[in-house]
C-alpha cells in the first residue's frame, strides 16, 4: 500500500514539474543577438509583426544589458505569454549615431539574429 502511494506521489510530482517546465518555456523565447557590425548597439525594441510602431520598452535595458559591443553577443528574452506578445515579432536594434537594423522573425523557432554593417 505504501509503495503504491509513493509511486503515485512521485508520478504526480514528476508530471507537475514537466508541466511547469513546459509552461515556462512557452512564456519566454531566448534569442542570441550577435553584433558583427562596427557599431555598438544600445537599444532593442520589439512589436508584434506587422504593427506600425515598436514598443517603448528597451529590451536591453529591461534585462540589464548596457550595450552589445562590436564582435560580441547577448542572450535576450522575448515575452510571448499572451496574444499581444506573439512569437512572430518585428525587432529594431539602434546603435551609435542612431544607426538602425530591423528584422521580422519567429522568436519561438529562431534562436539568433546577426547584425552586420
């Protein structure tokens, strides 16, 4: 009797852990931003793909990333927890002298974005 109870509790704990892990993975998508340009990147903005403007929140600042220097990279989390924050996103990087790069990507399926001159 005790062994069946222990097996059931262990199975439930394992299932709960797996479900929590899957939920956490669905909530955020990580993308490595690789700066292969000659300019330092200071800001990173995002919006749902196809919208006419980017959000005001700088993802680098929000995640305590001061800048992405030339030749360096940073791992950035994208919030995809609800319909406003879908996997398909327009991304805008802003660097020195207001140099900009834009890209549309599926942050849930693609894991990197390479910025070049």
